[in-house]
């Protein structure tokens, strides 16, 4: 099975660790990289884009250094095809609307639907990776 590359842009260290443990347990074929601010996220995305473009980018809505929407916009300028998701503790209709308009595929609420949504996204990418390798 092909490795699925996930870029997590999040400043909450305990969330990052839980996310890493979740992936290690359920999806050993996922390679996780992370950044803790808008500037780190842009720098890391540019670096990965040249060599090993992430399959999914998960961005904290309230990431330090400008916020998730600013980062999402900058990533989309680098790569309009980037598969981006916004993470938030409590999604409002306004946050969701702005995120989708900026190019996010979906807004994921960390506390409520996080594991279910990440399960389906990672599973989808894993299935697509297998199909493209076997065709």
C-alpha cells in the first residue's frame, strides 16, 4: 500500500500527539508531518510540494501567525489542487462558509466528528492510492 502523506498545521501539542497516536494505531501507512504556525506551515508545504506533496492538509482555524484561512489561501496559491481541510473546536456557520469559499473541502470539528471524518478521508486516499498503483 502506498504511503499517504498528511500535513497537520496545528499548534496544540497534545492534539498533535493524540492525532499521531490515532494514525499510528489505525493507519500505519500514513506519514504525518506537522507545523505549528502559518509561517512554518507555508515553509513546510513549499518544501514538501517540491518532493513529496501532501495528500491531505489539515489546518487549524486559529493557527498562530495569521489564522487558518490566511494559510489556506497561501497554500492554494502554491497548489490550487491541494486537498485542504479546516480544523476547529466549534465550527460556526460563518467559519464554515468562509473556509469553503477559501477552498477547504470540509470543516472538521475536532471534538465531535474528528475521528469519523479523518477515518473516511484517510481511507479514501488509501483506496485511491491502491487503485492507481494497480491500474
